C-alpha cells in the first residue's frame, strides 16, 4: 500500500481527467485511465484500479432516463457475446509478464485514435443486426479481456444503429457495464486481486465522480470538434508510447 500512497497524486489526476472525459462524451473513462496508468504500472494493475469507478459510473449511465430493459433485449446478443469473449481472453491481461497486454493496449489505442480522427462510420446493419451485434460483441470482448479497454469494433457498431443521442449514451453504458462485470469476474478467477484492490479502487472513486461532474458542466461549453481531435490525437500519442515501452 505504501507504493500506492506514493502514487496517489498521479492516480487522482488520472481519474479526475478520465471522469471529465466521460462527463463530456459519455465514454472514455476506461480508455483514458488505462492509457495513462499503463505508463507507470502493469495493465492488470491498472484494470484492477479502474473496475469500481468504471462499474458505478456505467451503471448510472445504463439506467439513463428509463427504457433500459427494452434496450437490453435489443442488444442481448452483443452483450452476451461481449461477456463470454471477455472472460475467455482475460488470461492475456492477467499474465504476470504483461508484455502482450501492453502491446495489445498500445495497438488498440492507436487504431481507435485513427478511426476516431477519420470519422468513418459503418453502414447500418439492418436485418443483420442480431448476428452482426453478436460478432462485434465477441470481437470487442476478446480485445477487452486482453487489454482492459472496451472500444473496437463495438463503438462504431453502436453508432451504426443510428440511435438517438440519449439512447446511444445508454447503450454504451449497458455495454460498458457488461464488459466491466465480465472482466472483474474473469480477473478474480485468475486470482489477480489482493487485499489492497478494493481499497485502492475506492480511493480513486471521489476524483472520478468530481471529474464526471466537471465534464457534465463543460459539455455544452467545449467546441465538440476541437475536443474530439485533441482527445484522439492524445490517445494516439499514448498508444505509441505504450507500444514503444513494450517493444523496448
């Protein structure tokens, strides 16, 4: 716990920033937190810290303004596939070496940043929604279990459904919640948690909530295009740095 105490200012700053990003965009907490934490600790330690703030904020987001049961039934093939695949691939993240997880995380951040900057969108799945949702969920779950980050290809797939903005935010919350629960259960099965895991995750919850509140206040004041570009350029830089460390 002493080494954790020495990192508290860094950890508070990371989760304050990650909370702000989620407050502005409705997503990005695990992505930002994992990208920054992986510069100083193993990906599995970063994922363990992130679990409680991510789960609580995603549950709130998933509840939304109501109608979450109907949305859950629509997304059920994707949610189930995400959870199963996350559990199957979590051994990569739990590996004590962590090199494969770092490589995967760095590559995932770079690809996600390039995708975000390109503003390319998938076509609507139409009548193929159920099996395409399950496929995207499985692929995303494999990546989540290996890197701790839920992004591709789930995010572009959800955007392709052309949901109203508030429903999309709620759908993201449901998917993030499913992947976080599956990741927590899988990491517990790999016995990577210890007596400091829950207290440490509780410690970073207050700055996360403060950041979330600040982000919600800033949402209407920030130029959306400028924020998007800065966000993805920063992610690309962090992804490149993590790859460099893993390959070095």
